[in-house]
C-alpha cells in the first residue's frame, strides 16, 4: 500500500492534544482506532498495552461506549505528550475491500471501480462514518478537501484504488493532519510527503484516448487505454462509461480488458465542419478523458 502525507502549513497543532488515532491493519482491512484522554477520575485499572482489535464486523463506524478499553498513555511511545495519562478507546472506523456491501456499510454504487473511501473526522476530533468521495462529489465535482468541508469534517484518511475489490496492498492511502488528533501508525511502509495540491487522481490510473482528427458518416474508431502514473499500460479489467455530447456512439459502456478497449463514434445529425466531443469516465466520475472529432 502506497502512503502519502499531505502537509498544510495553516494547520496549527494543539499544545494539549486530547485524542490519538491509531491505524492498524487487521487481516485484509484497515482500522482507525480513536482514543480519548480520560479527564475524570476512574477506578478502573488501565491496560499497559493496547489490546488487539477484534473485528467481528466491518461496519465502517462504531461508537464503543462503555465497551471501550482503558489504556495507559505510555502504551503509545510514538506520542510522548500522552505519557502518564489514561485514555479510553471511544470509536473505530474501518474498511475492508473484501467486505463492503455485505454488512450494509456501502450502497452498490459506492463500491464501483475507481473508488475513494474517506475516513472523516470532525474538527473537534470526533470520528464519523466513512463514505465514497466520488459518490458524494458527483454534483459538486469538488476536491476531497472541499467535500469534507461541506460536511463539516476533515478528510483525515482517504483510501483509493482503481479496482474496488483489489487487495489492500494495491490501494493508496492519503492522510491529512488534524490539529487536535495525534496520529499513530502501526502499519507497514513509509509516508511520502506531498504538497497541499496533491490530488486523489494522482493515485489512480488515467484514461488515454486515440482517434483520427476527423470522422465520416461511416464512423471513426476511438481507442481507449489506461495508463499508470509512469505512463505504462495499466492492466485493468472492468467497465468505462462513454458519453457523447453530440453525435452517436455504438457503446455507452465499454468493457476494458488488460487495460484497453475501443468504440465507434458516428456524426449522427451533424454537418461537415461541425465537431463532436466524446467523454469517457467511470460510473461515478464523468469526463476523465475526452476527444473531439471534426465531421469530414
């Protein structure tokens, strides 16, 4: 799994953080466990170490209530500011690409390919249910950060993949910083620092279209290929959506095999010299690529 940290210079970290977000991999899924400093006195004896997360359900979000474990702050050597304190696990956010629709967490449209799952955290540090950014952002066509703002949340973690059912090792993870939440990562791999302008699309393959400059009434073939960030063919098997803004195409949905596909465009109803523009995208993201043909 590739991991990216987006740093924003405007984030001012609290001198007295009150929450820890602990990221762990459990089997084939990710769990973000939220611990909060216990302010009141408690007669309970806290654990010296964080007990393993037993994931009987991948329900996305859970408030643990009275079941949350108490743990010593020294159990987090990565967060020395919590030494000597007592914390309680209060919430969990989780995602497992092998277990999405089965537990009612996501609707079927939320787990189409080219997926971005956001773990949102409110500005007071409270966690909320994960959601698919591309479904939420269909109307606004806004960036991950903007959709989070519209929800009154920070997109703390964003998981993305070209194929929704890909193993976790083939996903990418983008993290933002939170002023009141100390992040502790116990998964493998290192974080690459990225600028604030880093886009979710930088973690996904792009669509390349090849077509002749002109089209006759007999039609023109448009070749489609998916390429990774290095420009190499991305071996993807799945469907893409074709959207003509003028004229006609023989397929509105095309089957991609080993990263390539094709369709035919016809200038139905158009005169010589006019143009037809065709967009290609996914079921949740329109217009990832487009091509314009001039009617001969």
